[in-house]
């Protein structure tokens, strides 16, 4: 359907890894900015341990991706910037 956004269904740990990549942060830099131990971040990005919501909020702020995307929820229906975020993450065509 024209004008609709299809959001691929990726697990949270993939979304965190992708957000860090797009932000240009390696795990050590990201852990330092987030105030996390690097092993904790590795656990999040490998899927060994799900992040707490407070950690997802911090990751969203540091990487500048929307929290709704990191959580794997749908884009807010009236969010005009949703397509821009998804384009930035290279998940939809320009």
C-alpha cells in the first residue's frame, strides 16, 4: 500500500547493535557513555540478557534513535519523523 511503512521485525539485541553501529560507537565507547560495564553491554547486544527499560532509554538517548524502535514497537501513528528514523537506520528505502 503506498505511503505505508513496513518495519522489519528485528530482536532487541540486534536493534541495539544496529543503533550503536549507526551512531559510530564501539562497545567500549558506548559502555562508557552509558555508564555500563562493557560486559553488560555485550550481554545486551548478544541477546544473553534483555536490557532493563532504563538502559534502553539511555541507549536511545546516546544513539539518537527512537525508544519505540529499540523496544520493537510500532512507530507512533502520528509521528511524521518515523520514516526519517527508519531511513537513517537504513531499514526503509529513501
